[in-house]
């Protein structure tokens, strides 16, 4: 069974699978619009994290996950 989600930016239906390169977004454009919203603080996490919620191991694991995700992208990802 295929899972279909709504693009957070434009609400277009997106198949949640390996062939959907920008999931949960429908396109690189929507992905970058969302990134811009976070960078200018239009988007934010509703509840601030309390000090000590994440352990050092959690933090290191998150950093490793992010670095691995970024390493999968070619250089053009960072230039557009």
C-alpha cells in the first residue's frame, strides 16, 4: 500500500516512497520555500525545549543523521 501525504508548502499530494526525492515536499521549490520560512522564523517549534531534554548521545546521533542526509545530496543541492 502506498502512503500519500500532502506537501507542507502547497498541499499537493506526494507519494511517500524512495522515488519521491523531496518528500514530504512535492518539489525542490517547495522544499526551499519551507527552508526559507524556517530561516526567517516564520516557522518555529511551538514549545521551547527544556535544558537537558536531549542527552549528549541524542545530540551526537542527531548530528550524525543530519550529516549523513546532507552527504547524500550532490553539490548542486547547496547552490540553488
